[in-house]
C-alpha cells in the first residue's frame, strides 16, 4: 500500500474514524503508524484533534457512532467516483459553515503538503450514506484495498507486469503467466518421457547428473561422490535385473542418501 | 524487487527439496510400472510423468499448508481411488460461493473466474485468498519448471 496510500491520505486528508480503524485491523493500524511516521506524527494528533473538534462543529445533535465519520467534500476522486454518487450529505445544522470552510481548505489542501494542512483547524471529512450501508461500503473499500495490495505483490512476482496498469490487464498477464508455466511443465514432462522410454529414471539420472559438464565447479567433491555412486550403481543395476521391489527399496534408500550430497545441489543450483 | 512489507506469505523451499520430491515420485512410478514398461503408450507415460510432477510439487511446497496443494493431492488420490479426505471443505465451498455472488466488481470477477479455473482448488476461495494462493502457486511452478529443465538438460544426449 505504502506509497499510494500515503499519497491518498496526503491529498485528501481524510480523517480516519475509529470504526475504520477497527475494520482495517491490525495490519491497517500498522500502516497508519507508518503513515504517521511519514507525516511526522500528525495523524494521531489530528485524530485526537478531530474528535475534539467535531464538537466544535456543532455536530453533537447528530452524533452517533456511525455518523461520527466524515462529511462530503467537493474533491473528486477517481476510485471513489462510484461512492460519491451514492453519497448524500448528512443533515447537520452547521453544515453550511463547515462546507464553506472546507471548500477553502480543500483548495489549499490540493496544493500544500500534508503536514501543513493537517495542522489547520478544519479537518476534511467525508460522509458515507446512511447507517446501514456505511459499514458495507467501508468493508467493501477495505476489501478492495486488500485485494489491490495483494495484486501489487503478485505484480512483483510475475515478470513483465510492470508495464501494464489497471486491474484487468494485470490479471490477464498473471493468467497468461500461469498458463505458460503449466504448458512448460507439460512440455518438459513430454521431453522427459521421450528421453526415458522405459522410465528408468533413477540410474540414468545419477550417471548423467554426475557426468554433467555443468557440475565442474565442484570438481573434487564430484569425483569422490562419483566413485561412491558408481559402486552403488552396479549393485542397483543388479537389483533391477532381479526386479524385486524389496531390493529396489533398499537401493533407492542408498541412492537417496547419496542424492543428498553437495554435487546434487550444485547440479540443481546451476542455471 | 522485494518490498519490506509483503502481505503475502510466500516462502518457497529451495530447489533441492523440489528435486528430491520429483525424483522420489518418478522412482515410485518406476516401481509401479516395472513389468509393463514396454507396453506403455506415449500419452500414458506423459500423463503419468505430468501427474508425478504436480504431485511432487504439491508435496514439496508444504502439502497441507496450502489450499492448492491440498486440492492437487486430493484430485490425484481420487484418480487412484484412494480414500478421499477433507470432505469438510465442501460445506465451506457453498457458503463462500453464496457470499461471492453478492459482491460484484465485474472487471475483477471475469478474470478471477479464469484464475480460479487455472489454480487448483480455486473454486472455493475468495478473491483475496485467491491472490495469495496464486502467488505461492506461481513460485512453486517456476521452481518445478527449473528442476525439470535441469533434469532434461542433464539427460539429453550431448
């Protein structure tokens, strides 16, 4: 969330209601603390200040828990475009005064930095609709932010996602990437099946792995292990000829203990 | 790039773990089909190897800790007619689907549906959980691809 959330808060100076804090949960509170440190400990002052200042706004007659939130601004925000159309202004006695004062402050807030604006008298607040839908809209917004946060993480993982913006494009990229990975798995498994027609994976793997030119960096260790594994190889070949599962298990155990050597890890760590 | 604050917990084990599990599953394949190997058709072999790859990936990535790995193993066990576990999840699926039908961001939902079809076990997850699972799944898939690529390169004639 970090930068975008900070900018959002900076531009709109939204008072964070205690209920919003609850919905955000502990993660949200952490983020708020980060924002606070960024803005220089202004937010918590302002939150306390807001709560104390709401009384000065003559909002006491309408003070409920749900309505102790935020009054609509004239600010237009793109992601909140939907919610603005749904919003109605609450009937507050001091609404006209607060609106005019807020309009002044809204103009100033767009140009000044957050720390200056937050220290002013009037804090920008934003109204939600009625009581019942308040919680829903807040919850929805929290949910949407969670999803966008996670999509940003996905963006880091999936290569080539940086160029595309917007949720739909990014999701398409992610879907294409997953599909391509699955196709790669299928293709490689086809290759493997062609390379090993009798599914004799075990012996071939070991011998090819040990003799692989790419394991050169671990030359000395590799040669030592090679001798060990050679002796095991012959015994396991005999076991294969007999084709009894018990022998196979025993030898597979030995082979697996040999597998846990450094040479194998080097083999698989080389790209 | 790595952000210090990563809400998705994606720690994928090293390549060695994946390699070990994959080889183990392949050798299990070998023991199962020791007597019928010449009669195998190509497509059967390919399917078996593919299934082995997915199952080993699911096991290597922490079999029961992740939803997608659980559902992968579940599907694989079903195909072998083994005992079916985790029946409890079905109830949760219906509840979540009812809940999901109420919300709708049409842009998200279409793509989320496609993603759900791709990621195993995605049908019963909410969108945020789906994102986490996708991230982990992508990381594990890429590890598995690397392991298999190493194997193929090692096995291919020089």
